[in-house]
C-alpha cells in the first residue's frame, strides 16, 4: 500500500461530501448493539458508556459487593446511582428497595434502575406510591436514551439497514486522485499531471466489513500498586468473509457512516450482508482481538527491590462494545491516460483530499522497472514516470531537453554531438527544429544487469 505525501499548503481546497450535502438530508448510520449478546458486565459497561456520551462523568463502578449500586454518575451537581439488571424477566420490588437504601446511604440525588427487560406492577406501584426519587428505565426507554447518542439497540432477529461510506462524484474523485499523485511527482515541465491526465473509466466495488466501536478500561494491580492501565476507545474492522480477520482501515475512523443521502451508484450494486446470522461471532472475535491488542508484558520492581515481569491481560468485562455497523466500503478502480500511457489505481476515499491508495501501477520506473518512492519525473512526451535525471547522461533514466526545458524519459530522448565528447539532449519536437539534424541520434536503450541474468 502506498502512503502519499500531505498536500501542499497552497493546494486548492476541494469541497468535501458533507460540505456539499449540508443543505440536503444525509442520515448518519447509528452504532448497533445486539443487547442479547451482552453479559452482565457488558451490559453495565454499555450503560456507563451511554451516559458518558450524554455528558455524565462516572465517578464509581463496582462489579462485586456493590451494596445495591452498579454505577455512580454525576453531572451539574446531580449525583445518580444506577442499578443495572440484564435479563428478560421483570424486575420486582426488592431491587427498588435495595436501591433506595443505597441512595440514602450515599447521599445521592436520585437513582435509576436500568434493565434490558421490564418491571413488575408491584415495582412500578411501589415507586409511584412512595414517591421515590427513582427512575425506572426498561428496554424501550433505554432504546430512546441510546438513540440520542446515535446508538441503536436491537434484539435478535431485528432487521438492519445497509450502511455506506460516502463517495464523491466521479469528477471530484478523479481530482482527489490526480492532485494526490501530482504532489508526489518532483519534476514535470512544461505541463503537470493535472493538465495531462484524462479520465477513461471509474468502477466501484463494495467491500463489506463490520465496524466495531469499543471502549476499554483496564488496570493491573500488584502489591506495589498499579503497574499497567489502559483507558481508550477505538474502532475495529472485521472482514465480512472471514470474521477472524481484522482489516487495517483505521484511516476511515473519523469518517461518518451514512444510510441515506449517499451516491445512488452505491445502492445499485447487488451485495448482501449475513449480519443477522453472525452477530455473536462478530462480538466474540472483536472482544478476543481487543484483548490481544492490549495484552502487554510489564516489568516492575517489587517491594523487595526485585524486578519482575508480569503479563497483563485485560478481561472481557473491561471491554465495552458500544456499536457494530455492517458497512460497505466503496473501493474505486480508476483508469486514466497520461498522453500515450494508461494507468490504473484503486482507492478508498477517507474524507480528505488524500484518498487511500490500495493498488497503483504509477510507482514503478518505466526504465528500470524498480519502485519509485521519491525523485519522480513525468515525461511530457509519452506520459511515463521515471527516476529524475542523474549526473551521468549515459546511465540517466530521464532528461530535461536542453533546448525547450521539457522533461522527457530516456525512451523519448535524442542527443546531438556537442563539441568533441559532449552531447546535447533534445526532445522529439526540438530535433525537428534543429538545422543540422544529421548528427542527432535516438538515445540508446539502457541495458540493465538483470536483463542478462
């Protein structure tokens, strides 16, 4: 894969998808969580993350010995104790009584019981009759709260809409590509790649992936205290065809996923997810991979002044999956000509003027066939890309016409004897203008060592 340089500060800014669509209705895809896949710890983590996204700070969280409280959140001088119950059966009055005691003991403003199920009539009547400062939030209310932070809670079998990463029009996409490539070419005269390139064809294929958004909060303790901790959020991309394969698509992390308002070209491509059948596997594989990412061997000095090494492994309860989106990534194949040469690139747009190149035949010198990472020249006679001119003309892959200043590759160059041993390099056009062109010859092919091996 090819990493292109940052655009030049003076580059003309190209309008992005969201700038152009700001007056249109673009619907962002929500992060999807299959509530049935969560265990008790996962549900508690999930609830905590929802309230974090709503601007609350979590001041305390306990997994065992909680004395009737799971999460303590604060915002605007309001202190709320939340009791999480992750099961489908209804919650009865004893849970409410236990939480009420915790509110009094901890001098909280109010309490919440949040469940993935429902509440019994006795529990609801008890809160109402006693006028308790407790809010009862069942699955339907939790769905509404989650939707406010763009999270959609689904249960087994619910239909999931297709989502897409947005793409630009063909014209804008081509400008992205050519501008990016042009920035990496060091020498091109009198015309640039932008002036010489002509779009031939642009095809789109959709790559189905699962975008998994997660949060990890883990600490490893020893008798000397905390030796390792990680508090991060991140995104994983799992391959739809092989759910154990994590794809390197982090350059898409900041790009919004949309379900409406996208280019109609995408909706016409016949592809299908099997998301409803694979959510359990996606969830499990994501957790396992996150654990492997953040597992580290930590060296520390113990209380006896001896150095130890401990493998710190996060637990699944330290990880909260706060959204999975089945999303199509548009991979665009672009064919274009530069004078006599045809080129093909494949790109993934990433919301900036620098697309991510997955495949390109632009980065191989036409003369030596070796890779071109820097010092590139564009031939203004045939459109080839080669290494820049070298000091010795006999071995150089390219030249600058000594008459008009045009950049040319070796295959397009001519030279004319200049004095006894010196030679003047000319482009094809300038050879025609020469008065005495009998002394002009085609620059011979450069024979490379590998041609004889």
